[in-house]
């Protein structure tokens, strides 16, 4: 059956994260797939019943009442779990919202996401966290989890957090604004001492950045060239802060996950090896693997992000660290802003760029360039995220696990242009670029949500169960 016809023919049901429907469940058999999973690539069929994977094997035989999707020539992967996105809701919905950005996410092969707390109101109380989950119900095409925000003054809220209420606790240890900046030494000590779950850090040393900004203003005035961004948001500013985070985690035996690393010099802070042997883990974002500072010349503020995209040697060191298991997770830090905002001068243009729609395409191109392999990107985008955050029954293609899958076509090119973008901001730093692969279909909880370049209209996303405790 043609894929789009199959989407329309398949009956799907909304349900909670562990519930079973009371009426007859939909069944879908994916045949002839090239399955990439748990360090191996092999030919396999996958049978889905309801929201779960029922059987994995070769030549699975089924009756007439099962829909069949022939995946010949395509690669089947566990859907990406993006541990760092900014979907902008509540309060900043002119840039994006949970509905629009989750649509963009599934178009990019992401089946689950974890959203950051710097929204309005900020997610820094348990009440605000509960309200955000209510806002998400019934609106997300992908599964969703939310991070709780640390401040200089909310340690009692952090102590009261129960495992499972949040995916993690986010601390902006620099380079933030307002109450989300955690720069009080006592507050940081208390956070790492009492956090009941994993702490995620944005690591840049604000005093160093402020000094660099003053130097740049003295030289260039308000119209600082974008080429100065990696000098202002310098490697030293990153290292000072990430070193502090690692020291705090070690002294308090806390779980720590350092987000969006950008420099070669920071790699010495992290150990090689499997995440099961680590309490301190590391993340890199796809744009820091793809771009280097030479692209400021043509892309300007479109690739302005914090921490900054840096040198060719830094990018090469990050790729090396991914391959040697020094870096554990690849994410996006999807952070949309309007095109008019990004068109402003250096100090006025906000940092962040939309990335969820093209992350898997970037990584597949990197495989074809010989920089990564397929087993590695599956491990860093799905398996490792599930393990590090304790995501229940997701992140792997296993019998009994939720059917969160992406079908990739490695031989069908994708040209990025405004007409095929789903993110609300409706621009991309990749516009005009042709990737060598495409996202053929995305399945969330057994439901096809994206196929043949179109959203199907189904909204099966549910709240993630993240249960890893300190």
C-alpha cells in the first residue's frame, strides 16, 4: 500500500503513556527495513500493535487485517529524543509554540523532546511546571518532557521536586538574563547538593563575556561584526564555567549533563566510555558539528547562538569526541526567533536558530562524508538520551517498547526552502542547501504522524516518563 494511502487507512487512537486502548488496536507491519539499532545494522521486519512494538524479526507473517508498509531501500531507526529544545510556550508564542514546533520536530524525525524552562512565566516553580504539562496535553505530535529551571533563590522548590515531575533541572551558569542566571556560589552549592535528578548546565562565564563585549564595543561601536562572536563568547569563557560545573558535580556526587559544548579545550573535562559508567555526561548540538566560524560571513546572525559556533579545529575536536564516546548525546537546542529579530545588529539580534527539521539530515550527510556512522548517530540521538534521563520504554527498537520510529531514505535528496518548513519562524540557516537524504516517515506511539513530506494530522504525543533519580 502507498504510504500516504496507508496513513489515511490506518485507524489510530489517543492514549496515555502506558495505557492500552479498550477497542481494537491498529496493527502495522514494516517490512524489508534496514534496521539500525543497538550498535548493529540488519534487515528486519517490525510489527506494531497499538502503541507498542510487538515483534522484530525476518519474514514476519500476518493476517489480512494488518496494514503493511514496505520499507525496501530505507533505514529504520528509533526516533530521535531531543533533550534540549526551546519551543517558546508559554509566553513567547510569536516565535513558536508546542503545536508548531512539535510538527517541525516530527518532520525532522524527532519523536520525543525535552523543552527548556526559559519561557514566560519561567518554569521555576512546581506550579508552573504542572501548568506547562496541562498546556501540552493533546497538542503535541511528539512526546514531551519539560526541564525545571534553577535560580539563585528557588532551592526549596528544587528540594520538593519528585523524580518524574521534570526531565531534569536546568541551570544557566552564565550568559542568561534575569532570574534564570544562577551565579550565586551558595545557590550553586545547594543545587548540586540537593538536586533529586540530573542537573543540566549552560556553561559560559559571564564576567569574561562582559569584558569581551566591552572590548568589542570599544573597537567597533554598536555594529560589532558577527565574526567577533566566537571571540566574545570565547573558549576561555566556556572552559571557566564548565570546569566549575564538573567540580561541583564531583564534590557533591551529583548527576551532571553539560549542554551544547563547543570547544576542543573542554573535551579534557570528560571521560571516554559508555554512559553507564559515568555520572557526568556531555552533549553537542548539531549546528556545532556542522558549521564553523567561516560561515558568519554569509549567514551572519542566522547562526548566532550561545555558546558560539567556533573554529574548524573546535568542530573537528567535537566530531572526534562523539566518535570516541567522550560526548554522549547529540541534540539541537532548537531556538526559533522571528526573521525580523534575527535581522538586527549584533547586540540586538537574539541568539538561537531553528534546527529540529534538519538534524537527522545533517547527521546522515555526515555519515556519507565519513565523519560518523549510522550506529553512532542512533546511539547519540536515541539510546543515550533514554539511558541518561531514564526515559521509560523508549529510545530503542525493542519488543514491548513504544513504537517511536523514523524511516529514513538515504538516497532521496531534500532541498530546504521556505515552502517546506513547518517551524513557526519559517526560516532556516539551511535554506538553499540540498541534503542527500530525506525523512520518509515518522511514527509516534504506533501512529504515522509524518509521511511523504506531509503531516498526517494525527497528534499522538504523550508525556514522557523520565525516572532516573540521583
